[in-house]
């Protein structure tokens, strides 16, 4: 009986070149992170659901993959890495001095609506800068985000900056309550211009109303900051973004930096600068991050933090395809010559040579021809010799 066994929705197998391309991205990112002084941490694939409920996680609970635990408590497959690392920083690393530079290379798991084509398994590499507040910390993380995409080999990319405080400032001027502010945020994030205009109609005439209505259109180069000042007047958030841009430009990062003041996702989670990275060839952001100064304190250590995560597969898909090495040589060896055969394999470029499992030389020749090899190296009582195919 023929049986077809598929992978669960949102998962898939990865073969050969795709695995190699993923490893190359991971290797380039982790090398950069180590060079910048970040140390690796790893957290469990499963965590108690309470961890994320307590922290006010940026990932909605309906997107968490839930699993049972022998204790009867609900667990989830790790939906993000930042929350568990905040737990680690507040507990196991509490005795170490701040700031702490931590990086990770691990998979997060998220549930997607049925048949939407999204992946449940998202390999991420990212960094968390724990215990550092202010402009220098934000500059370090934003520069690292730019350098991360550059290290991956991206030809054309940019990082867009926003600030959670800008939306809060405008909502506060209009005296929106929490429910009204969330409605406005959702409409801005969804770029639902007509509904947003109708929602803000009762507030027409107030100074911040026009700025809030135009918020989702405030994206582009540094001229966006001037436009924001014309609409809303001077604000601490826009002034701070301008300071960051001036410093980044002086360091040569200006061409890679843009702005999106309508970046209002997860506004209750982020407390300051937020940013996303985009690469040519990717339909969505391949990098996201920002400042989240309240999270670590939830676990008992009152300190600030900022960081970002890179979607490894999304980056890998935008890069030139990797050619697998071509098999050129098959090694045939007689009993007693394993050491010489292994030395011959190890001395050649990876992937271009392999051992023959065949008992007879004739079978090895057939195998080598089937695989398209160019020659056979033979080790036996007569020594070493090469046979061309």
C-alpha cells in the first residue's frame, strides 16, 4: 500500500543548497555579533505560556503554538527569543555587570492562519543589548543592524527608523483614551486612510489631528523629519531621530537609513526607537527591532534594553543562489587501507570527493560513472593509483 506522509502545514524540508545558504547567512551574522562583543545564549524550544502572558509579549497568543506539559501547565513553542533572554538576563545573569551583550541563533515558532503560506518555523539570528540606555546604545544597535544586512551580502537594502514616542505624543495631545488610541494605531498600521479620517473627524481642528491622520504617509528620507515638524511642531521623538541620523550619517551609515514615522506596531511593547530592515527581493521586512525598556523589569531586574532579530531564511532567499560542489573523485580502497582513503578525502575540497562503499572495483566504477565523477583513486596492495573515467 502506498502511503503519502506530508509535513505539517507551515513546515517543509530543506535540501542541499538551501541548507548551505541558510548556514552561510547564520555564519556571517554570528561572526559579526561575536566581533562586536556579543556572547551567545540559547533558550529552550518550549517555555511556559505564563512567561509570555506575564511579559505582555509582542506576539499575540493566537499565534503561539501551544503544547502540553507533564505538569499540566500550558507550554508554547518559543514564539520569540527576546522574552526568554530577558528572563535569563534578570535571573541567571543578574550577578554580572551591565551592560550585557547577548546574541542568539535559534528558531522561533508561530502559528499562522490556515493556507496563508507562512512558515511556522522561523530561524532567527539576533542581538540584545541589556542594561544600556541612551543615544550611544541606540546608535550601536542601529549600526549593527545595518552591518548585519551588509555582512549577509545584500546588494541593496535599507533600515527604516521610527519612534514609539511620536504616536504616543500625538495621541496624548488629542486626549485619546486607551481604546481610542488602539483604534487609531490599528488604522494607521493598516494604512486604512478613509476610516482613519472618519475616526479623527470629531477631533478636527486640534493641532495633532492632521499629523495623526498623515502619520502612515510619513516615510522616506530625512525630509520626513522636517515634514513631521511642520505637521506637529517640535517633538522629543523627532528631535531624537534627527540626532541619531546626524550621528549615523557622520559615520557613513546615512545612505542606508530611512524613516517611517507610521511604524506603530506593538506600541505597548516598544518604548523608544523602533526599526525594520528591508532588502531588495524580499516582500516584507527581513529585520526588526527596537527599544523595550520595561521587559526585563517584569522578571525582577529593572534595566533598559534594545535589540533586533534577523529572519535568516528571508535574507537567504534574496541572495544569489549557491552552487553545490561537484563530485569529481571517488575513492576505492581494499581492506587495510581505510586510513589512506580517509586522508585522500580530507585533503580535497569539501564535496568534491567521497569514499566508495562498494566491495569490488567494478562496482565502484559503475557508481562513479552514475554520479558523474571524473576519476577513481584506488588504494590497495599495489599502492595508490588514479583511474580516469
